[in-house]
């Protein structure tokens, strides 16, 4: 809190974020230099907020600190390491100097003498436990490029050779959308921030080259610095920078923060802010609203099927359901395909403007959600009787989950638009907004059978965009030419016609001289400025150079090389300031002879003075262009959004990630969605959901499970002290807002589902659907469809550059799991039916590494594109494993027939880290349908956690736990496996034909 002194001398406390709308949304120099921690308001999980500003400022403050703090801490830690390193180097140099003085018989100034081998700065950074960010050295600016979307950007490059051994599948440097802080003076005074907008590895052209160049582009904030940052790079091209990449995804945060600042009121304020528990119907419904709910009828419903496939309205209670009527609701419930809780969730989602559906794993949240979308689309005329469509907005936390949900919608509706560029779904290719726009611009192909009334509007808007694009192109070229000319001035002498305007105003005597000199040269391509700079008084031996009979171009190239060697371009002004004086700019008061026939150093001083005038002029010109360019970019983006909206006028569903909803908020508001459905809502930070809500939203449905993964924060303090990891979904449920809970699971074999009950993850009795009781047994495991293999092998500690914590791996577990999966593959199980999960990223890397070592078993073979032409058989795609290997967090919301888990933790100290986290364990144990196999030190885990104590007790009582695991079949002896080597030997025997039951050739 900030203490404010009132006029009467008394003091009062004021919220630090009371003026949050004027705070810069991104990291600034002031943040890096701050000597205080901002006083944040906690996320209120037990009471209501005072008002909208209190609510918005709280969410803004927490999100901004989540964005800013990691980079601030990392830069300051690195800065301190650099200071300590420089101090040590100075002391070492001083010690060496004392040693030399002793040899010369002089009295040493210091007594300390260093004899140890010096470490390079790179080695110091890599070995420092507190430096975990991505730190890059020897970064050099290359050029300035202007983009339609970003405006001016600076291209950089650096040598990546020292990181060549890093596995790029596990460590992704310079991710697009991340923030980077650059400095050329070890973060003392020079600090520049930019967003990475392009990043790629440039492989060496020659195979024997050791140089690997990584190239990336930064978008800098020009509005604040008036192009000074661009000139900082352009005017000092020989400087090298150190860069620190923030590990918080900048693009995902900054759009959300900006959107929160723009909000004056909050959608559904009475629920989010005031916690009003009486939830009303959506505005588009009334007491006489009827819905056709035929989509939730069972497939064999006689009333729906009828004779000749027609619907019999007299028999079907789902055909016309009066929404605000309890009798109609009961009839629909009894006739639907849903169980009781599913129908209540479905009905509440349709009839309440603020609806929450909570469901444990496998209870059919996605199934209900798809039926809900189908029903809303079938009744679009009821909720939106106008001719203009108001689509449903589908928002998910992850791209993969969004793609899966949209693929489900495509089965009954094709009017879908996928917004965002990170979708990997092939089914959604033609529905991705980028591809829709690309087809229209290149092929004039209109999507969704666009109605004729939109044709003239689309083409008219396209013409407007093309006109703006042409203006942008001209401005871009003009600005890029400025920086090309500036860069050229550091490697070549500026042409006379370029520098002439800056000579004439004050130095008219030079006009006649340079005109006469040009005539004497007699070559229009020659630059008289060069002749003057390297004139008769030059210290260069002209005679010897001319005797070599070099061309004039080559001659002056040699001369310029000499000048750059003698007078470094970066400090030449300083050299001549020392010789002539820093105020020696009164050229017009001197005689022609003293100016024109002056010494070479004075000529260079004059030239550099004129060049500075040229630079000043270019800065002003660039500023003017940027002001116009920024307006044009804004206007172009607005018109382009309108074109996108017109092209997708028939869209009934639009989908994007939670980040994309804030990033493309201008476009989404143009679509004017009426309903918003948030999948995985319990994984999303509250501020992100609020920022994702469109302006005119009338109905929101949250679907999720707060007993599974919570939102992830990078700043631990924000979780422990400010409750930032409590999502909007969980806050509403814990504050007893009305919500529906699903209670029957349709995924897991009963013995697997029993683990969720034993651990008390839920306060309800989770029942099993009939279908999960008839799953087939897993062959060749002697009926063990679930088994936990216990061991006491100690884990390995490995440092992860992506985490402030030390990541963990366990080689014993990795080998055991790889051999067990290999056993299943040899027994004929498809890799598509198997998923391997690990609780730590280092273990993930270890398992993948071991699998790639057995390429013939685990790696998908690439098919030849053209057997006659082997050149086409190679692709740039990395090798792919037959089985999915994922972190536990990365697999939430997904499932597979067989799941194998490595729990990793087995330390001498007994610590099990986040394996005590019930939410994460809940996710891990609930991904399997038919079979679950786990490896870990479960005895240790049971000693450290009450949850694991209950689970291990249950496993022991039902013979699901042991240090050995029995495998085999009717034609082989039973084999008890305890060590990975035993299983590897048995697998080798299987490959060699020991088993006659079922062993496939790999």
C-alpha cells in the first residue's frame, strides 16, 4: 500500500493499482531498477469484491506481476553475476601484475596472486545455479525490417555453436511471442526490450563449418522511444549484446493486460464481482421459448426415427421443449440419452446465462458439451431471429483440446472458423482463418457458400485493404531505405549527392570545390568526397597503390579498409574530438585553403560532422514516417478484420485459445458472439477468462474440474500468498455459486476408477458406467490390468534451464518403462493404444532418448515418396515415436487404452516434491481406459503423503503392488521381472522366436 498524506496532515492508505489503467502493461526499465515490491491485492476466494475497479485492478496487478517478476529477477541476478565476474577478473589481472612487479624487483600493490584456470563468462553463467533464463551472448543487429502487422523490427543473429549439444526437442530457445531484454553494457545503463516475432536456426552452408547462426527478429516499442531504439541499433552496428529471454509467455499476457485496462464494466458483474447466487435466464430467452432437443435423443428412439425416417412430433417430447417449464423438463430428461446428472448440466447450460459444469475424469464433459453446441445451433432462430449470425465462441486453454472439440463439432456442422496459427489438426485445415483468407486472396474462393448479398461487401472491403496495403508498402520501403543508408554509411563513404544538402547551409565554399573536383575526376560514378578524404596530404602511399594498376573501385576499397583499421568507426569521433576539439564546427569562418587543404584528420572530422547532420535529419524523417506508418498499420488491421468478418459471415462457431481470444479481441468483437463456452475452465487464470469475454456476450458456460490441474504460475509467491492459482471456475464452486456435477464415469476400468475414491479426490460417490465393466483383459500379463512396480533406486538430479527448480530423472524407471512398452509392442499391441507419462520433464527426455536408441522398435518408419527417386524420400520432419510420450500436465483432458507412468521421485531425503499435489496425481491416475502400469518408490511416497498412504494400502490389500512383475504366456515359463535387464533379455528372446503364441516382427 502507498501512504498518502491528506491536506489535514492525516494519512490514509491507497491501493497501489488504483490507477492500473495508466500503468504500462509490459516490462519496463523502471521495473528492472525498482527497489520495492508492488503491494498487490490477493485474489478474493472467500468474499466478494468491492466493485468492478477493485476486481479489475486485482486481476491486472497479479497478471502483470506474473509477467514482470521472472524477467526482473533473472536480469538482476545475471547483472550481479556479471559484476562479480568483472570484479574477479580485475583482481586476477591485478594479481598477475603484482607477480610481474615482483619479478622486476618492484613492490607489489596487492599480495593476492591467482593461479587457477580462468573461466569464460559463458562457463560462469552455465554453472551458476540461480541463472535459469535463456541467456544469449554475442548478439549482433543485422538490419531493420518493416512488417504490416508488427511495424519496424530489428533482425539479430548470434553464434549458436556453444549450445549445439542441446536437444532442441526439449529446449526451445527464442520462442516467438516471448519478451527479450538486450544490453550492450552488461545491463548497467543500456536496456532494450523487444518481442520475438521470428526465430529460426540457420544451418551452416558448409558441412565442415563450426559456426551455427540463430536468427531472430524483435519488435520494439517505438511509441515510447520515438524511434530511438531503432537508431540505437542502426548507429552502432558493431556493438555486441547480451540477451535474456523471459520464460513467461509475453504475448499471452500482454493482450490480456491491455484488454483488462480497457474494460470499464465486467460482463456478468453480478456473479463475478458481487457473487449473486440467483442466476437468471439468458436475455434472448423468455417464458415462451421452445427448443428442439432431438439431438439428445437415443439413436434408437422410435419417436425420432418414425416411419420413413420422419419425426413423429406427437410421440417425441424432445421435439418441442418449453424451456421455462418443469413438466417439459422432466419429460425431456426421461427421453434423453443422458444420465441424470448429465441432463441437469445440459439443461442448466441452456437455461442459465452463467452456467458451470464440473465433472471428474471420464464423466463425459466433452460429450455433454458437444450435445450442448448441437442443440444451440439447431435452435439458432430462437436465440437470434435476425438475419445476421451471432456465432458461438469456443475457448480452450490448449490448442490440442480446442482442435479436438472443434473436430467433434465438424461432425454435425461445417460452419466453423478456427482462429489462431498453432493448430496441428489436418481436419481443420480448410476451416482455419489463415487458410480461408489465403484462398480468397489467391483464388478468390469464398467459404461457407457465402450468400450473394455479401459478395459486393467482400470485394469492396478487399479493395480498401489493398489500397491500404499499397500505402503501407511505400512507407515500409521508405523507412527501410533510411536504415539501409545509415548502415551503408558505416561501411562506405556517403556519396556527395547524399551529403551535399548538409554541406551547403553552412559551408558554401565547398560547393565550388567539390564541383570542380568532380570535373577533374571525370567519372560520374566516382565520389569526390572520397578524393577529398584521401587527398594529397594523406599518409597513404598513393604511388605504390597506383603502380599495382588497380581499378578505381578496388583502389578506394583498399583505402577504406585502411581507414577502418586506423580509425574505428565506433570511436573515430572521440579520436578527432581529442585532436581538434569537440566544438570545432565553425567551418564557415575558416579559409577555403585551411578547410579544403587541411590535414586528413581534420577532413575526417568535418565529414563526420556532416554525417551527424545527416543522421539527425534521418531521425526526424524516420519519426515522421513512423507516425504515419503506425496510423496506417492500425487502419489496415481494422479494415483487414472487417474483411475477415465479412468472409466468415456464415460462421456459426468460432474457436480460439484463451490467449487468442484476447489477442484477436477486435476481430472477435466484430463477430459479435452471443454465447461463450470455456472448456478446461479450471486450468485458466481468472484474468484471462475475463479478458477473453466479447463485449456483447449474453451467455457463458464454464466446463472443467478444479480437482484436476489448477492454473500454473511462474511466481510461487503469487500462489502461496495471493491465491492467484485459484481459477474463476474454482472460486465460483467454492463460494457455493450454483453448479452442476457429473457423477458417472465412462472411461476407466473399475479397479482404476477405485483409486480416485480411495484417495478421496471427490466428495461424491463416483459410479461406473456399464461399458467399463466389460473391457478386455491385457494379454500376457497374467490378468494384471493394473499394477504398481515398487523399487528403491535413487533418482538423478539434473538442472533444467526452463525451471527455477532442479528437474529430476530416474534411469532405472526409464529403462524399466521402455522395456515394458517394448514388451507390449512385441506382443502385438499398437503404439497408438499406449501412452507413457512422466512427472518430470527430465524423465521425459530420458525415456525418449532410450526409445530413439532402439529405433527399429520405437520409431515410425518413413515411407518413400517416390521409390524411383530416393531424393524425395527424405523429409525435414523429425523422427516420430510409435507411442505418445508426454508429461502428466500435457496429457490432461486426454486418455488412452494403456497408460504407463514413471513417478520418478526416490531420494535419500525422502522428498517427493509435487507428487504430494492431489490435483496432479488425480490427473495421472485417471488417463487409462483398459490398463494402468506405474513405476515408482511407492513405499517412500506413502511415508511422505497421507494421500499416497491410502493408495498404497489399497494396492497392497488387492495385490496391485510389488517389487516384481510377472509376464509370460502359455508357451513360455512365467518370468518375474524386477530389473530392466531381465525384461530386456526376455524381449530379446521374444524377438528371436522363443514365444509361439503371439510375437510380432519389428
